[in-house]
């Protein structure tokens, strides 16, 4: 007895077509939560003159929640096929918005030197521009150094948000120093990768152009 062929719409990829993820999925909701936390975080940082330990602790809690959502939204999007064009744009904006707001607030309150804030923000914005510059040639993957940089920055900024004194205040200075070194080192490595990627892409385009003649 031979098997009866299944109808065409039940065979192969058409049997279970992959649906485009909904715009308002859990990953994008977490990204929006992070964006919405930014203005609230800024208000908390400047409450009662900006140096009240209680308010700074609440601001730290808001910052920590934002950092936690940053860890989960991208992972959820990739694992459950929830990647959307909106998420690709909104996620990096949300990341830089909360970190940039924290750094600027700390410098405005004279808790962190402005040069540290400038170095970190110029690096972050510069690498974003660099990624778009070479995107037609390929994608610069996130490196271990980049991930370590992000983690160290988050810990360092979080420690500066809290009203720490004594040995902990000294420790946070060293953590921030490590974060700045990683920020600069990984930034230079991304520039190197971008140059190599662009050269390779231009070489491929030149080869295709010669082959079509």
C-alpha cells in the first residue's frame, strides 16, 4: 500500500509558514520600558538637589531595572523569533539613552569628571555610526571585550549613582577606570574591524565589476 501524497499546502515549508513577529511582543515591550524609565530616572537623580542618599538609591533601582531589561530583551527576541525592525532601531537607542542620561546626570552633579562622560559617549555614538558605515559590506559582531565593556560600564555607573563613601567610593573609581580602558580599547578594535571589513567589501565589489566586463 502506497502512501497518499499530502496536499501541496501541507508539505515542506508551506506546512508551517513562519509568521512575522508581532510589533508589541515581550522583547519590544521591555525595550519601551527601558526608554520610559529614562525621564523618570533623570528626575530621581536630581530630586532634593541630587545628593540625597534615599533618592539616589531609588534612582539606582531604576537604572538597575533598565540594565536588566537590556540583558533580557535581546535574548528573548533572538531565542523566540521576536526580532522586528522596530526592535533593531529602538534597542540600541534605549541602551544609549539610559547610559547617556546616567553619565550626563553624574557629571552635571559633579560626581563624575566630564571627560569620562565625553569619552564614553563619543565612543558609543562613534561605533554606532561606524556600524552603519560598513553595514552594506557586513556586520561587525559583538566581541567578548565589548560585552565586558558593557558590563563594567553598568557596574561602574551604578556604583556612582549610589551615595557611596569610604572604601566603596574608592573601589568605584577603579571600576570606572577599567570601564574607560575597555571603552577605548574595544572602540579602537571596532575601528580596525570596520576598516578591514570595508576593504574586503570594496575588493569583492571590484572583482565582481571586472568579472561582468
